[in-house]
C-alpha cells in the first residue's frame, strides 16, 4: 500500500530481494529490485510501496526521531 514518512528512511536489505516503487498508486511495473547488501534511501514525503515476489526478505527500517507511516488514501 502506498505510503510516506515524515523523515528520510534508510533501508538496508539484509536477505532476499526487496522490491520498491514510487507513486501514489501501487503499480507493479514501477517496482525495482534491491538485492541483499543494498541500501535504499527514500526521501521524506516521497510516496512509495514495497513488494516481495518470492522467498524471504529481511530489511531494517531506519529513521530519525519519531518515525511513523502515513498511508496514501485510495
């Protein structure tokens, strides 16, 4: 589900492939795969969505201060 955060989000991918897309509506054609060892930086306020296509994916979501998620209305 598309969402934003009020601060930058840094997401290291620990295991598997994390798929990320940008936009206010989920669109599988916009997904880009980030394999283990990648660091994803999502700037504050950028609408984005994630997907797992297969297997196990482990990521670590990092932000500064009070971190929360604001979902984009449908």
